[in-house]
């Protein structure tokens, strides 16, 4: 299928980066946006334009996975929520011609649904002259994401929209809110995606309905310790808190090779290694690019031993989050690749 660079050059193109949900320590409360060091765009692209009649087109290397899905496409759900919100404010918008270039694998743990949602909202927001606030967009993205996850979840949509490492915090009058946490510029994210699909619904289905006091206190203390470590630049404390005391133990058996991959990464000096979001992708934190490459290779080898091919990236955090691009111009990694 054609990439967006081959489409008409009118309208707007928006990009929303892939993301790591939870970041080990912060189940449903932490998320990080990813920017591969090779300059490629690891995320979905959405082209929008005004049209006489609404239309939607799927393209990109992972379009077939969505085309076979009977559920409503999340890009269209995001469009509907956007139009509803703008019309509630007294403005009339639409119809739109929308093309989603699906570059992220589905059910991957890389914030694939969040990327489609956020790119759609950012493209429509720019095309219509910014009718909504940033808080409005975050709330709409969380609502759209809730279709697949069973409720409003911001740990992927927030970093994909806003960039960096985002902590979900209580907002005024119940509105969604986040705070960007500092992240050491020398720390890299190694991300490896095995050729294996794990739906968010299945991954959430193995979690216990209730937690004991000890697990709850351990989770709270670990997350607080991570936040403190980032603000105080305490690398030792950061390493001790880059762990998942809450859900990893339940989800690990769902991902073949995960425990071996985790052990290999930690054995090579990773500060932490866990599932990316609900999995099956795995992330590890490395202190330099050379070590990151070795860790990526070790994780891939562990998955191969389990019978799974995989693909890896060495990433910094994407500081910008979602943004518009210029159709027809050259962008690093702009062409879709498998």
C-alpha cells in the first residue's frame, strides 16, 4: 500500500510517537514517548483534509491487522469525539477525509492504539485552527483509548501527545492532568518487540481483582521512590525502583521468553527491564549506546530461543510528542517500513 508521502499534499499530516506504558513502576500512571536514535519515526501517521463527504482509508505495514478487526477503528472514534466536542462549543466542523498509515504493530505494548488516536486528534486540531484546549485533547484521547482498555487510561496517550516521561496526577474538578518528570539525557530505552500479539484485554484479564495491603504499599513506595530518584538524580535509587511489583508477575507467563530476556538484560547492566505496557514488547534502560546495543541483542536472542523473531530499537525519550509534518517533504523515517 502507498505511504502518506505518496498521497496528495493538501491537508495536514500528524505523527504521534510510540510509547511505553507503566514504565515498570507506575501501572496506569506512568508513560514515556519514544524517539529512535536512528531518526526514524516510530509511530503512526494520520493525514486529514476537509472533504465534501467523510472518508477513511487504511495504509501502512500493519493496515491488514486493523482491516480484519470487527471493532470500530480508533481513529474514527477519535474523529467522532473531536467533532462532538467542537460542536458542543458552538462550532461546526467536518466532514473530513482521513488516512491512517498504521506503522506500529497491533497489540504490541508500544502504545499502538494511542498513537492512532493522538495523531488523528492532533491533525484535526491543527486543520480546524486549534478549537480545543490541550486538556480537552488529552481527555478525548483517554476516552477513545478506553474503548479497548475498559476505561479511561492516559499512560500511553499522555506521552504520545505531550512527549517525555509523563506522570498522571489528580486534576482540577476531576479533569485529566499530567506532570512531566525529568529523565537523564544519557539514559536510553532499549525496546524489543517479539512477533507475538497480546491484546490489552487479555493482559488485563489475568490481573487480580483486589490487592493486599502489602502489595499496595510496596507499589506506592516504589513509585514514590522512582519519582524522588529522578528529581534527585539518584541513579542507585532509580535502578532499585525500575521494577514492577504489581502486575509483572501475573503477565510474565503470557509472553514466551520474557523472563530469559529480562535476566539477560539485567545481566548486561540494564538499570531495569520489564514489559512495555501490557506486553509483549519489552523495554530496558541502559546507560550508554554501546551497552544498549548489547542489551537489545541479548533480548532478541532470548526471544529467538523461545521461537520468536523480534525487532528492536534503541531510543531516547521523544521530548516533543505528537506534531504535524509537511506532506510531500522528506522526513527521516517518513516512509513506512515493516
